[in-house]
């Protein structure tokens, strides 16, 4: 038996052993959801439109660029705010981003939002139910709140719920933790108003999309969209100038959940790629910087630069002065979302229609824009 077959056998045995734990976990989550459905547990509704963006799996579906898509859609019409839990931050409780913020204080994804969208109100809170009142108390001018990765936070009643599932790992093929990667059962997709199949191939055919739609079995009230990732123009970490990477040898510093699409993109659009992988949401420390610098110095090629993702750049920003001293080009690779089948206008309209209607309704039902209702 080859080494690959042995590893596959061990993995299969481990998964089978984990199945009873998945049944227990799934039963607990099922009971929790039933108690919310029966209104034994209450959900709080607030006096501003609340949009939840989340998924059923444990990560890697592309929530961050979808949240950024919504920010760009809303920021010129409304005063928008984001609220995340601030995964792996070194603080607790409610915080708002300011000039002293960094990834350690608010988390890498919120820091990415803060850097890219200076007018956006960026906040973090483990408990959205108490975080939203804190946000509205400090910023009563906020018109709409985007809850990042909050699909399971049922204590807040969002007016619009967007569920994202990965094209290569759709929820309908997955299982509950720890047997699979789902945080709750597949049937939880029914709570969504909009379902997005993310990270699709740019050339996805209509008949392929139709097959996925049939497997999802969307309900009459649900809209379904397919999106793909587009890599935007890289920019310099220090100067923010556009960087041409087409004729460069790349040292990719990458700490994201699923780097394979990015590596494939770079392999197709640059001379050569050397990957320095790190765990998802990894905070870089001095030995990591020494490793990156050594990899750069020891690679005997011309036209070499360092490249990284925007999420990694938010964490590398903690070492901004040190990286500037290197005098090495560090290209940041931004990504954006493209809605397939010419349905971007339909998606935009669905979001804006909800926000406009919610603001109109709330202006009639509430004397001011801050605060909550039970």
C-alpha cells in the first residue's frame, strides 16, 4: 500500500470515529435553532437595516470580498458600518476602529476594511446583540450595518441574510463538524434571503449553474447568485503605487484558508512563484520576517519581489517600519467579486431595495436612528 493510500485510509478511519461527535454537536445546534424558531430564545431587531453575511462552513468561502462589494455598493448612498467579531484579535468587547487601530486590536479583516475604506465605520464585538447598541450610541449617524460572519448569530434579527457557499465545497455536499466542516445542518440554508455560490470558474456554464441550483433546492423567497473572484491591480505595500507583476519572480507570503486559486493565478501571470505558506489569520513575528527576508535574499533570480494578500498585508502592517527599511517591493494582491450571468444589477437592486424599504419603515416606527427594540 502506497503512502498516499495509507494516509487516505487513516483519514477515513478518523472521520468515521468522529461521526458520533458530529451527531451530538448537530443535535445541540438543531435544538438551539428550534428554540429560536419557537421564539423561546428571542431575537432583537434594531432601528437600522442590518445585513448579515455568513456561511454554514468554517471558512474559506470568500466572505471578506463580498462584504467589500456591499461596502462599495452602499458607501456613497448611506453611512455604512461593519461589525465583525475580530477573529484572533488580542482584545475583547466592543471596539471601533480609529487612527490607533491595528490587526492585533481589531483583527485582520476589520483592519483591512479600515485601511481600504476610510469613511467606513468599522467595529468589532463578540456579541453582536450588545455590540450594535454600543455602535449606534457612539455613531447615531449610521444608516446600515453589515454583520460579517454572523449567520449563526440568531440573537440579532437581520433584515437581509446572505449565505455564501464555496463552489468547490457546497454546503449540500458537506457534513456537520467534526465529521465535516459545517457549523450547523444543511437545512439551515433555509434562513437565507440570498444565497451566493462563490469562487466559481469565470467560464461557468448556465447548465452547470442550473444543476447547482437544483441541488440547493432554493425556496420561493430566496434569490440565488453565482460569483467569481477577479484579481485587481496589485499595489505597493509602502507607496500604494500600482505594481506590474507580469515579468516578476514572486515570493508569495500567504496566510489564508485556501491559497490554491491565488497560487494558480500567479503561476499563470508571472515568471515563477515561490510560496511561503502560513496558517490562516497568522500574526507575523520576527522569525517569520527573517524567514521571508532570507527566502528573498537566497533566491538566485532577477526581477524578484514579495507578494501578499490584502488580509496578510493588514497583519504585516504591524511591521510597517521594518518592511519599509528593507527597500524591497512588496506587492499587495487585491481581489474583487464579479457576479456571473450579468446579474450584478439584480443583486445590487435586491440589496438596495431592502435598505431603502427598511429605512423608510424604521423612520415611521422609530423616533430616531439609534437604539434597538425587542
